[in-house]
């Protein structure tokens, strides 16, 4: 069917079929077109990787309860090819649930470079689990800046802590109770972040604010380390805050904030 003599193919030791495209056919949406499968849909992880380039983390905005604003969703949808937009908009032009889910999954993939978070989002159906995942998405812009920053890149600890929270909720358990009975094999860095999440589990906004503050503290250390390499001051290098203290800053901030249960009856 490829126009090649079968006998010639059989004579080859390791035949490989290569199709050459004209330059005019290499369009900006070639990735979407080549990844479009007629018989089988992409997995959530594959779809998130494909969508990640269309998420403008700097433009993402969320409500106090962790839902992406309509303007953020619409910006994501409009970045899609016209053929894809049909499944992401209702007849009245409002975004579908699929659009929201794809935006969130792509956000986790781009900001945290974590396939596990993409899968966890699909599994997070309980309110507390959703609050945690929404907080991670809300803080994605600041967290994404930590990529490639060595010891100051704390994104993996945040992702692991989110996994603890989602798995606890799926089992019908409170994250705080799980942490009280933690075993010695638990990731100590993730434990610190999970403690912060447990203290603020009812407020997606408070969790997001804390994660952003931690990311900002980490970025400040990145800049200090760069300055030390290029222009140490007359009094020597300025010390940076160690990684563990950056993580622990989350729980120090808790003392400065009202309790998550304050004002509740």
C-alpha cells in the first residue's frame, strides 16, 4: 500500500518506513494533528503533555474556593485548534467540564513536571482532595519558576504531599490523622508540606498563598546564590536559607494566620 515492492522490503534486514513532509505541511498545530488518534483517545498524561504549551501560567487566576476563572479557561480554550475547541465549549459558548479538567492537568504538567499530579487530579473527587489540587494549580506560576534550580526546587515535596492528601481523602481519612500515624518511610520533606496542608485543608486560597510564599522564598535564595557567584560583597558571601528551612517556612507562617476553623459555627 506504500507503493514499495514487497520483495524489496523482504530483502531488507531492518526495514523502516519514513515519510517526508513538505515544509508547507509543517504547520503550528502539527503536534495536535499527529497526536490525533481515530480509534483511541490519548491518556490523561499524554493529553496534558500535549496541552501544556498552551497554558499561560502567568495569566491563570482562581476564585477563593480554588476554581479557575472563566477568563483563564477561555484563554486556554482559544489557544486550541479550531477542531479541538468543539469538545471544550457548550452550545452557549461556556467552557465544558472537559475544558476545566484539561486546563488543570496541563497546568500540573507544565508547572510541576509531574505525571503523578496529572493522575492524582483525575482521582481527586473529595472536597479536601480537590482543595489541595486547586491550591497547587493556583500556585503553579510561582512553582514553575523553581524548575532547574537544584536544591531550591521544592516542587517534588509539594507533589508528594498532595499525593498524601488525595490518597487520605480517597480512603475516607483526615490528612491530619494520617500524619499522626505516619511511618518512618514517609518522605520527611513531603511530611512538612503535608502538615501545612492539613492545617489549612478547608481553605484552598490559604494553601495557595502559603505555597506561593514558599516558592518566592526559594527564588530569593536562587538569586542570592547567583549574586554570590558573580559579585560577592566586601563582607563575603551572603548566606542562603537551607532547603529544609524553606519547607519549614510553611508551618511558621501558620502561626501568623488565623485558624482555618476561625469563625466557623
